[in-house]
């Protein structure tokens, strides 16, 4: 009987009657994978249900830009990298960071040792694979900090517009390619290239790391008390999901696989990815660290003659949601 009462209470069937859950739509930055495990865990483990939320998680892909989705009303909250979000804000889309589950950057350049690259200065005269669609901003800022032109030539680098794969390195079309510590680097390894035959440069180690995988909403939405309340509950449940995923990486990876409708992911890759992603979310309680924000802005402003952003943003982040979510 006690168990039945608890079940009814959890379902909201005791007292004033059943309450309809509030709908929230989350747009991912990329396809269903362990990079987003915290959200799938929160849904699978009932953390969103506990907060009275009905959360729809929309996978991303190469043709899906989170900024465009939220601008068009296709999502309440989106996951994006801060360089992309700040660039969009400067162009007129008023995105605001309401939470920052990722504390560290997983971005790096992975190079073939045989190409002769041993330090960033060796990039000169080489072809480097770079992701675009907003993902190029950290790279362009880094090259500007190094004083290396991205227009080719012996003193500059030739930028190869890299697809979301590692083919340019495998086919030796580029000396280095863009990779994430939790994803593409391991695709290179799985393709048969030994770690000792690679040289990697982590943006975090080079002092040009920018914030990744933050939660963003449209600024005007935050003036609506009902929306604010939904986001407080969403962030609280999502961070609960992330901390559970950190502590149970293998099970979190399996939850992600259960939600992968494409069947494209493998257990080995997702478990390995979750282990690496946990290193990036470690140390974050969900609230944006202002020092990390200022570092990101400084990196983006230091883009030489063509910076990612031309002035320090105002109102681009808030603790309005995370402060209440973490109470």
C-alpha cells in the first residue's frame, strides 16, 4: 500500500489532482552520442519527470545549426559552443547562456608525425583540416594569436574545409585535422594509426580554449516567469543527469545507445566517449564560471584583423537560472 501511495504521489495523482507536465524541447549540437549523455540520462532516469517536465531531445547533424533552430522557434533551449553563440549574438540573435555543464574544452588538432609538425610554429606551410558552420571560430582565433595567416603560402596555413570525418588525415590530404578528445581522435586510432604516430595539440593546453556545449535560450524568453521556471527545473534535472553519468559512465553510454535511432553508434565507441566526456564536465555544477567566459571572449576578440567578435558582448550569460536550479 505504501508503495502504491508513493507511486501515486510521484505521478501527481494525490492532492489537487494530476498536473500536466510542461513541455521543453532541447536541440542538440550534433547526433545522438555520449557528448550529450547527461540529457538522455535525465530523461531515462526520470529526473525530468520529477521536475514536471516532458522533454523532447532533438538530435543535430551536419545540416542543423542550433542557432537557426532556436531562432525559428524549433526549440526552447539549444546546446552550442560559445564562439558560435557569441558570433550569432553580435549578428543580432540574442542568445544567452543559462548554464555551462562543460568545464573544459575537448577540441584539438591531431597531426601525422610524419608531416614534421612538432609545435604550432610547424603549422606554417601545411594544410590543416578545419570544421566550419561556426566550429571554425576557435581555430581562426588560435591562428590569429599565433600570427599565422589562414590564406595559404609558405608562412601561412592552407585551410581545408573538413567534413565531419577523419578522411583528410587518413588520405594524407592534410597534415593535421580538427578532432575532439572524445570522438574523432579515436576514429583515427580505430582506423589503424598508432598513437605514437600522431602529435596532438589541445586547445586547452595552448591557452586558447573556448567554452563548449553550453545551454542557450533567447534573451526575451527569460522575462517570462513561466519559461524561467521551466528552465530552472530543466537545468536542475539535466545537471543531475550529468553527475549521474560521470559516476556511471558505462551505463550512461548504454542509455545513449538505447536512444540512438540510427543504430550508427557502437558500444565500444560510446563507452570510450563517455569516459572522455566525463573529464570535460567534471568540475562544473552547471553555473557558468565568469573567468571561463572572460577567457573565451578574450580569445575571440584577439582575432587580429578579422576577429570572431568585434566588441565585448553585454548580457550574453546569466546566473538567473543556475542560481535557482542549484538552491
